[in-house]
C-alpha cells in the first residue's frame, strides 16, 4: 500500500485514506502519518481529489509470556487456593507464594517501580 509520510516521527499514528473518485500514483487507498491533533484530510495531498478516512485495525503488542511480563516490570499472581496466589513473575527475594494473611509474602514493588 502506498504511503505518504509527512513526518519521520515513529510515534505518530498512521491513517488510511481512500480515494472517492478514481485514484492517483498513491493508489485507491494510501497511508498518511499524522498527529492525532491534525485535521482529517478531505482531499488527496497529491491529486486533490476527494478522499475519506478509513477505519483500520490497530496493532497492539501485549506481553505473551510470564518472562515478558517480568522483564517489563509487571507482577502476575495466579490464584492457587483460597487466599493463596502464586507469583509466577517472582524476582530474587520475592516469595513464590503470596498468602492473603501474611503481608511479608507480598512482592517487593520497590524493585519494579521507580521515580
């Protein structure tokens, strides 16, 4: 799919637009990297024909494994019994099992949270 990137900032979202009449060198559908605050395009920046913004699927990357969660600083507790949770992302010094009535078994969040 052709792209028209007005900025090289990798953090800006990419929007898809479709020509309503014909098309141009960009094709029937093309991409534009725009800030969220930029106005929606009503015409193609190349041929000035009318266009509409398409609703596209988003790509959200989420951690898939306990190791990825741990590397990103998350703590994952899995219920094992009434009031007992297994810390599947336990770090050095953390208890593997967290008991509801034993606060000393809680994970040390100072290891993962910083200013």
